[in-house]
């Protein structure tokens, strides 16, 4: 259940669990989460769906690539429940959780490779879902 307080929480302390209970591993170390806009469906077939977007520095983990690969080959992998946990100021206690149900990957991309820039290679996955709950 979300914990209320007088001042807003920082957006920089969070954990991502891709459905395997592995939110504290290096491969789950996402540097950015873009939460989708919550919209009331109007029945318009031309409305572009909102996706959950996760970004992380590429560390050689192939979990997202394998998950996306199965989905793109039509071998519908088991849909997952993904949790985004917002942490308090000391980074220890969960103060809010977004739980996304029936999650499946729809896009996987990587930042450009540039020999003249010492930037981190970023891996981005976009995830479709059926329902989101804020706990």
C-alpha cells in the first residue's frame, strides 16, 4: 500500500522486478522507467496504446533479448507480472508499487554505437500490458 507523507518522494530510487523476483540483480538495474499515461479507453481503434518503457545500461545480460525473441517469433512466452517499486529516501523501504499484469515485450532497441563518444550503451524495452495497479 502506498505510504503518504507531506513532501514528494524522489524519482531516483526504485527497483524493477521483471516477474522473476530479481529486482536487486545487475540485469534488473534499470536506470529509467517511463510509466505510461493512465487513460480511459474511448473505443477509438486509432488510439495508440501506452507502453511501460524500461531502460538500462547494457551489461551483457540476454534476458530481454531472449524474451523479445520468443515474442517476435510468435512463440508467445508466458506473460509476466512486472513490478516497479518506489523506495523511500534511504532506499530500503518500498513506499509504492506499480504492478503491471499480463506484460509482453513489443519493442527492444539499443542506443547508437559511436566510436568518438564514451557513452554507456543503453538497452530499451517497451512493454504492453493489460492492467496496472498502484499499491
